[in-house]
């Protein structure tokens, strides 16, 4: 992998997507040399994997949050329904 393709990853998901979009626009113009196109393609793959990892982590976090036991509406007292009275 070339030096620029392995350059540091953007700090945010949105920044990575923006860079990917810029690479796609640049490659669509057809103005890059073969070497530049390959370099940009490699960088795009790095960014794509980074975005996939971020989305996977977000999906996992959502699954964990959805798996938490919800508190029923109107249950003011945690002991309601288990026979406990004060």
C-alpha cells in the first residue's frame, strides 16, 4: 500500500464519507494517471473499510441498547407487580 493510501484515517465517519466522495468524483473525471488512480483506489478501500467498521460498531451499540429491558409505562415503583407492598 502506498504512503498516502495508508495515511491516518479521518476522525469522524462524516469526514471519511466526504473524502470517499471526493475520491469518486476525482476518479470519474478520468484525469488521473494510472498510478494516481491506483493510489486513490487504495485510499478509497482504506476509507471504505473504516466506514464499514464505524457502521458495524454503531449497529452493535444499537443492538445492545435495544436489548436492554425496557421499563413498562406507568411503573412508578420498581416493586409493582412482584407482590411487594410497603
